[in-house]
C-alpha cells in the first residue's frame, strides 16, 4: 500500500473536491429555476408546449450523460461554423461544456420530478386558492410551487446526489475534479487502489453531508405530509 | 467403485493439466489509440507496427500470446498487479519506469516533434511558448517533458493518444507534442490532419531525459523468464529482417 503518495497529493484532492462541488452546484443552481418553469409547461393545457417539453425530457433522459458531454465537447468542435462563431470562446472551455451538458441533463430529470409533484397536488388545495380569488401568479407562487417542491423533495434530493456522482465524467474532458485527480495519480505512480478509494471516500463524505441536510429540510418543510403517528 | 474413483482422479488431473497449460497464454495489453503503432481498424481488428512486431516476436520465441486493447490509465497498474504479462504500446524506457518495470531490449529510437496549424509560427523556448496551449497524453514522455520544461504553457492532458489531435483540429490546442512517426503516419496523412504540419526541433533522449532511452516492451519485474524469451524473439526478428521489413512497411525507413 502506498498511502504516502495519497498524503502528498491531498492538496490536489482538495482542489478536485472544490471543482466537483462547483460543477455539481453550478449545474443545480442554473437548472433549478429552469426545471420549475418547465414543470408548469409540461402540464400546460397547450398541447404543442406540453409535447415540446416532453420531447426534450425524453431525449435527455433517454441518452447517456457521457454521450451528451462528448457531443457537446468534441462533437460541436467539428463544425467550422461553430468554431468561427462568437460562441466558440465559451464552447472551447471544458468547464462551460460540462456545465451545459449537466444543466441540460439534470433539468430534464428535475422537470419530470417537479411536474409529477405538481400533478399530485390535491385538487382541493388548488380550488381553495381559486376560491380566495388569487391571481394565476399568486396561485403559483404561494400554493402550487411550495406544494410541488415539498412533494418532490425526496426525489429531488436523489437527483442532486446523482448530479454530484455524475461530475466524475468531467475527468474525460481534461477537468481535474476528484476522479480526474485519482486518474492522474494512477498514471503518475502506477497505483490504482489507493487513489480511487480516496476518491470514493470524498464522494461518500459529501453525499453524507447532503443527505443530512436533506433530512432536516424534509422535516422542516415537508413534515406536514408525513403520516401522523397516533 | 475403485475404477470409478480412478476415472475421477484422471479427469481431475487432466483438467488440472489443462488449466495450467491455459495459464501459459500471455496477456499482452496495448493502448489502441495510437496509429500507426496500435489502433483498431474499421473491422474491429487490432492493427499497427507494435502489434505486428509483437506477433512476430511471439512466433519466433514460440510464445502463446494474446494481444488486446486496454485503457491507457489502467495499463501500468495492470502490469504491476499481474493482470497483464507485458505491454507493447510504443513505451519509452525512462529511469522512472525502470524502477517499477522490467523492459525488453530497445527496438526503436523515436523522435519527438510538435505539430501545429500550417503557417503558425512559434518561438520554441520556454518563454516563447508561455501561454500557448499544448495538448499531450497523460503519463507519457511528452507529458513529462512539457510539465518539466515548459511550465509556462497551458498544458492539457488526455487519457488517450488520439484526443490531443482532436483538440488540435478543433483549435482548442495550439500545439501537440507527440512521436514524429505517430504525427506523420497517423495524423497528417488522414483527413483531419490536412492543414497541419510538423514544427519545431527534433527531440530525442539526448535533448531531455524525459524522452528516455528508446522504446521497448514492458514486462512485469518478477517475470525474468519472459524478459529473456522476448529478447530472444526480438533478436531473431532483428536478424532475419522481419523488424526492418515492418519499419519499411509502416514508416518507409
């Protein structure tokens, strides 16, 4: 066992963890408002809008994230038109490509989660809101969105953890996040067990923190949905 | 009853003998992202100079070899752990690698070169390359060289031998450092290599120790018998002209 090598490279892992957190939470922060809005469109009365969102979520849930990432990072770069466009300075950066791929992917999943939550709001709550004469905007802001989010919490928590683990794919496009650091050490020192175990331990720690936070959030805001103990 | 027991014993023994014969088959890994040395052709077959050479060595030394494609980042750890018996992947012999692996005799002395877009000019000094993006494969002599000698450049590292060239074509990288033969016969002669050219000095192990002593077959340090066998095979194909014929076939030299 070569734990000394891991010790020497702990600063690299710290940098990697920072990048992992940046990628995961960056993608989640951008995707959250998008997914909340799209959840309403997904349940819209206008058929064309509803279908458009359904097709989007189907495509991005129906293809692997790694393929999406490669298409955006390597695939788009093949077209001269894109390379000469004003978008290229952005698209040439691996961080931007990774964020685009993750946002598109997690927004697709989150949209379906939220749309499901929206469909499960008891009709009575919505009718009560209407009876009070709330405007559409006030209905959404004060009744629908909070009710939808609290009902979606457990599933959305899962999705956040999936995004965290999915950041490991960023190492395939040169980013040195936690997995990238482990692969780098593998190639520099010819050991595999120690670097990957260390990476796994860091992911597990971050996940444990997330799960704990979710537990409290769930109790605080969604506790009223739990079955009453007699 | 007794006879039955005997039959069972014979069966058990023969299957034991069979399995030990099976273990004789050598697992030889190569990273097939490195034409013309090793790559996968359109029919899914492993092809290239190293592959042909290794097959010739195995034949000459009467070794039962199974050469297959493996991921670059798992090759060296796989050799240490015994998952692979040998690696043939245009591997440069360096001091650092010698500490961990055994090597066969050296079979070629590669030249390393930069490749860039035609017409682009560079000042090939560490200061002149400051800020330029150089793409290399991780954990290679090229990686070690730019890391140690051109730290002012922006270095992008990839897990495969072919990805740096993709990045050069797309314009994400200004320069790729690679084996001259790899660039000339694996990249420039293909469609994606149009509009690019070899640039800068010809680099060898004499210019920097990172470029090593030459290329050889890496073998598990404990397996001294295999080192001997491979060297024997290598001597045979060197003497009978097979090695030379392969060099001419692939590199025209």
